[in-house]
């Protein structure tokens, strides 16, 4: 069991056709993120936290819906503005 888990998920919609795309595409319905958050309860201590970086290209509301589906609370820890997108580091907790 872990106190802290970090994950930089593939946060673009779509099925990966090769290993390179697997770094960016997480499934048509973000299956990789869904599976990670669902399975994380088996590895995270009760008072633990998960930190994830998410792009504005994914849609923050979409990410929050997934988080809520698995009964986690979330907060934005850091916001990083780049040229064409914004990155958010989220903390998920019970």
C-alpha cells in the first residue's frame, strides 16, 4: 500500500495504434484513466493521495466526472499555462 501515487496518464481520446500513440491516447472513453482510478483503491492507503497531470485538451469536467465516478475527491494543486493548452496537477483523495 502506498501513501502517494503519481501518474502521468495518456489524456487524449482515441485508441493507440502503436507504442508512441499509447503515451498520449487513453482510449475512446479514457479507459486507461478509468481503470487506473478504479484499481488505485487496491494500492492506496486510506489517507493517501494520488497526483495526476491532466491537459485542458482532455477537458477538466470530463476528468472530474471520472474521479467522481470512483468516489474520490479532487483539488487542483498547480496550473501550468503553455502556448496552446493548460496543464493541471490534480490531487485525488478519499
